[in-house]
């Protein structure tokens, strides 16, 4: 759970902008790449935009706060419009996680440059508070983008990793995967996300937490 046993309004406010950005840029990248690959379904649906209102799913956004994992509205894609269906499906699937990784790197660089530039500079208490707040938001931006990236790489439908895995499987194995795993994927995913709320332990947490923590520390130099 993202905020422990209760909501801290300050933590929620600090996290809101990073979460909105992570979800929005992820879905925008899917829509943009689909357009580049020949499918304009997302374009005509108004999804090739960085406006959060076009992408956010209320339940998925709330899940991010409650469980630490969340999602936005899926981008509508018609694979029959792709020029190279398997290749383009992989490109569209990986575009979202790539956008999150790039965002995490950019936010980490901005944070490091800001801290190095201001190191030893005498400022007023109000400016110090602003710098600390901005540093906190940048740290959370790195963290949430990495969480969304690794979360979506899990090969459980409808997450992006499931598309890549399905495209790698032989035809017979792919048919079995689609019939037995993809059909129940959303229910499996919801169960895994909210498992800690009811049973007190998490399966996804350890799987995602290690890579996120390691890469966040490498990028920012901070312990998470």
C-alpha cells in the first residue's frame, strides 16, 4: 500500500502530479506509436494527447494510491491496421514502458543537476522549502514511472508484457495462452493487486519492488 495504513494529505498531494504524469505519458506513447504504425483508432478517439483527462481511469488511478499499482484507460488499437502486425504490436506495447523509463531518467537528471547546482548555496527558508518540495516531487516522479514500467512488463493480460510474450510464442502455445491466460488475465491481475488488502502479503510487491528500488537508486543516488 502506497501510504501505509492511511492517507496523509501531504503525501497524496506530492504523489498526485507524478502519478498523473506516469499514467498519461504511458498511454500517450501507446497511442502515438499506434498512429505511427498505421493505426489511427487512438488518434480518432482523442488519445494522442498529454491531457490526463483523456487517459485516466478513476478506479485504476485510485488503485495506484491504495495498492501502489494502477492503470489508465486502455488505448484502443486495431492491429489489422498495422503495417507489420507482430512487429508493430510489440512496438506499441513497449512504447508505454519506454516512455516511463525515459521520464524516470529525465526526472533523475533534473534532480541531480538541481541538487548539485544548489549545493552550498545560501537561500531563505521559504526557498529551501520549495526546493525540498520539488526534490520530493522529482523523486516520486522517478519512482512512479519505474513502478509503472516494471508493472506493465509483467506478462499478464492486459499488461504490455503479455503482448510481447504472446508474440514470442509458437502458434499453438500462443493459442493456448490466449484461451487459458488472456481470458482470465484481468481477474488474475486484480486479485494480485488487492491481495495485500485482504491477506496481508503481496506477490507483485517483491517482484516489482526490487528492480524499482535498484534502478531508482542508480538513477537518483537516493535510498528508497
